[in-house]
């Protein structure tokens, strides 16, 4: 079996790191967009009089009382 020389291994790993760094940058862009969209929805809900902080607090208290978290469909969370 032929061994890969050191220069080829170094090149392979450097190439992999460069690709992964670009992938990470793109993932950060996606995360920033998602965060921005979430903030827009939160703002709209506040304007409509929905208090998400109070709902989260109530859900947390219910979890403490029952000892386990209820599984609800995502539609029921808002």
C-alpha cells in the first residue's frame, strides 16, 4: 500500500480547514438571519399584546411542579 507523503497530507488538511472555515462563515450568516427573523416575530407579538416572558415563566413553573416537561406541538407554543 502506498503511503501518502507529508506534503500531500498537509495540503489535504489545510484544504479541509479552509473549506470548513467557509462553511462556518455561511452557518453564522444563516444563524444571524434566523435570529433577526425571530426578533421581528417577538416584536410583532409584543405589539399584539402577547407576553412571551410570562408564558415562558408559567411553562417553567409547570415543569418544576410536574417534574417533567410536556411535549407540545410547536403551534401550541405561541
